[in-house]
C-alpha cells in the first residue's frame, strides 16, 4: 500500500491522487484527495486535486467550487483562479470567469492561456472597455512566442494570417512536446493497404449531432456512401439521439470513443486501419489536437471546424478552396493544401424551413428594413458594430436583429448604440432557438450583415439557404474569407465588398431598395435548386477525388503535396 508506514501523511495521499489522475482514474483520485483533506482540511493542493477529479467527470460546478476553495487557501498560486475560470466558463458564468482569469494574470503575467481566454470571454460579453490594451498585449505575446495562447480565440483578433500561423505553431509545439513520450510508447506503424482496398476515411469530432459540424457534413456523407470510400465517424461526445445523429449513423460507421483515454482512442483508430483521418475540430471546443499528435493514421487532415492553419507537425493536409486560401496567403499555412473547385464548406440541403411567426411575434416592427446578424457575440467587435450603426443611421426606419448574447452583452450593445445616436428600440435580440425555428426567422430578414475579422460561416450558409442575402467585407485570413467563398459560389460576387466604406454604402443602398432585395431573394431560390453551393452530389464527387489524390500519393510512395482538384 502506498501509504504504509505513514498513514497520516497528507502529502502521500496527494501523491496517490495525482498518480490516479495521470492514468485517467478520477474516482480514485477523488478518494485519495478526500483522504488528504480529512488529515489536512486546509491543504490547497488537495482541494485543487479534487477540482481536477470533478473536471474529468464533467462536474464543472463542483470543480469550480474546489478550485475557488484552493484559491482562498493559497491566494498566491495563479493556477487556482485559472482552473476555476475554466470551469466557470464551461458553466456559462462568463463574468465570473473573466474576473478569475484576471486574478490569474495578476499572479502570473506570463500565463498565455489566461490572457487569451480572458480576452475571448470579454469579447463574448461584448465588454470592450479594456479591449484595445489587452489585444495589443496579446499580439505582443504571440510575437514573443508566449506559450498557452489559444489559437481559436486569436482568430477573433485583428491579426494577420502570419500572426495566426505563429500562434498556432507555438501552441502546437507545446502539445507536441507533451505527447511525444506517449507517441513513442504507442509506436504506431502504418502498413500500406493493397491497391484494391477501399480508402478508409475517419472523421473525428464532438459534433456528430445537432451541432454546426453535424449539420454541415451530414448530406455530403450521405452522398458519399457509395464509391470506394469507407466513412468512419469517431465521436468524442455522447450521442444526442437526434435526427442528425441518426442520419450520420446511417451514412457511416460511428465509433463511440468519448469515454476512452487518449491512448485508447488512438489505438482504436489505428486498429481500424484508417488511412486518412480528418480533424473536424482542431483547436475549437472539443479539441482533438492531443489525439492527432499521437499519429493514429498515416495521413491527417485539417478540415471544416477550425478556419486556419493548425501549425502542427502531425497535420499533413488542409482541405480548403482558392477563395479562403488564395495563392498570396500560401505561406501562412503549414499544411499542404488540397483545394476544392467549390466552396470548402458543405451544407445540409435537406433541412426544412418552417413557417415563420409574424414580425410582431419576433419583436420586429410591422414595417421597415430588417438588417440581421446572427453571428456569435465574440465576432461583433467595436469596428463592426460601428459599421452597423452607420448603416442604421443611413437607412430610415431600419432595425438590426441580433442573436441574444450571454449575461449583460445585450445591454452593453444597447448602450453602445445610444452612444452612436441610435435609439435602443432599433436593436432587437433573438433568443437561441431550435434549428428549424431559427432558420424560419430569415424570412423576415432583408439583409444579413457580416462581421470582420471573423466572418459568418455556418450562419452565412444558413442565411443563404433560407433565402436571405449576405453582405460581407472580405478579409486577409481564412476566417475572414469564408462568407466571400460562399457568396462567390452562390453566384453573388456583388455582395463581396473590399473595404469598410463600400460595405456601409452598399448595405445602406440595398436597405432602401426593396426591388433589389427581392431580386437577390429570387436568385437564392434558384441557387437552392441548381447552384453549385448546395449541390451535395457534386460536393461528394469533388471530396472523393480529393481523398483519392491524397491516398494515391501515399500509396505510390510520394510525400504530401499541394493539390488543386479541377
């Protein structure tokens, strides 16, 4: 027994708890942590260890409480408020989370994770009071190679594609160092499949259900079912049992790996002889980066979920298109590029649009132009919001319809509108709704106003499918070019503007031209029937050719290389 000879030594109990946590046994970890606390109730490390055991079991409220207790007992240790902030963030208690991140930063100014997460949380809250100073500090930290800065949150900063690559490479380097010992221990080898073997493609995500990922890929996977490709879906989150999940289960083989350790997940994928493994999350929520760093497949691909380069040595390819990844941005991507001849983002073309409630029931005025932006709150920055206010100022009787944000975000936007001279009643907030109900609201939206530097992605696709035209301003990063790709492939290049002034001018012009708006809606109705953007049979054919090109190079002994699918 590990405590034999020193039964009343709390440090030994804590060591046992740490060992159990390391091998993925959170229940045993909690037992030993509680034993330590029975001996030494004010032992901060034991409270923190208990927090980690709750975290691994998904008990975020209990974890937050444990970390906060550790902070009370050891107020000079910055890790305690940082881990408390992560749990509060997961619980949606964002203002509490950003204050805990702030305390962590006061104790350790080099905590890149706390810095980037605090800024991202403030963006979600539309709290811009410290944003300029914090954003400048973050970009300086990225340039200096500070570790821990989360690449996903950095996409919302007004940074270049070069800076985004540097951020991703720094983040990936830490993961690479962490996972290298386990990767060497697993020592996967990848024998070459026989020439006539179907290509086994694996997709890894926590979103195989009523989630943006599931909604985007389901129709494409259904169209991909036949034709020499086996689709395997590795679900890192439990099934929600919904219709999208049922369709995905019919389109491919679903493997439940959520409850496995990282090593077991990688061994499962490797045992399935997956030739091409696609990461649908990368650095988004539910990141699979550590799993992919174990190299369970010979070819690994960054596609769809994370709109930027992974900067990771374990990622061979990025699947994109020539709009989001044009030639002049090639040097900002670490992966080899496979570019589709259409928009890289597929779409569920079987989704139905229910009848919308009345304008009055949606909180909209009976008359007047309705500009909409249903992007997440973190994508609305001060510059974007000022553009929106300029458009309202130039378009009589117009309103701006926004997705309701967390906590006090709505009130902060109303306050900003008043400062810009726009009456508060001209901003209307839509609560989060089931997908079909949300889609129906686009019947009352005249023009969707996009954000920059982080565009609408799935939301832009939703708007176009529902017949609502989207106006965008094209950026110089992947995340800022997605709406342009969607519009160009929907035959609407006129709605892609090059600068802020053109965006505002065109929005104000269209907002006062009912005939033009109706013409755009009619065009989108035709695109739903015959346009390439919503042609999932055509998409699956191009996707199949992309997979075949990647596989063929490997099977003939050639290294990964850039490929344009024609």
